C-alpha cells in the first residue's frame, strides 16, 4: 500500500488511541515489555542521549480484540522517568495516549513518519505480530515534553488497521 493510503493515519495530530477506540468496541492495550535498555541509534539524538546511554523502553500492542493494529515503542530518558514522567512506569496495560492528551502541560512536537524495512529494528519487532509477512511498514514518531523533559513515541502501523470496520 502506498503513502496515500496511509497518510490519514500518519498525519493525524489527535490521539491515535481515541481514533482506534472510535472504530473498535474491543480496543485494548497489551504491554509487551517495559525495561531499562538502550534506545535504537536513531532515537538517541532527539532525546539528547549519549551513545549507549540507557533509557526506559516501553513496548505495547494496540489491539482490536485479539488483532494487533499498532506496535508502539516509547523511549523515556531516565532523568524524566524519575521526574515528571514517573507516572508512566505504572501504566501497565493502560494507554499512554490517554495520558499524553489529557494533560495540557504536555507539549507535542511535529510528527515525523517513514517507511521501515527489514533493516530497521522496529520493523523486526513489529513484524513478530503480523499474520503474514510484509516487505515494509509505515511508522510515525513524535516527541512529547513535560517540564522540558522529552519522551519519544514511535507507532508502527500494522496492515490490519485497515480492517477496523470488519473487526469491531
């Protein structure tokens, strides 16, 4: 599928969680992993992290019933995780998006989006949740800041997001 088909999903500045909930009665979040680790090389510079500096990494699936729609990967620098973002550590299977859009003090920076192929680690991580193999996936990334402490959220769109009307 070309960029034109994905553009409405990639460029929407609202809450992705709310958009999915509006299309799926059985929407849920499944936390896959949350641990201290190293961000991917392209994630560290926007967060002003040094090479090999650790951060809290949170990965979740956004699902409609049992169907994965989005693979989300969040990087929280440790100085922010112990500061204004400390509540994120206890989210569990709750949506980060609901938290980010509920607090008017949180600033969102412009969205970036790109195609991911089998050479990008996020493609490999997201591909584990596909029903059939694909050559590429689209992703969008955004920085959010609270009290000048940034976090980075990357959302990898799985092809099943186009089937929402059939799933709900």
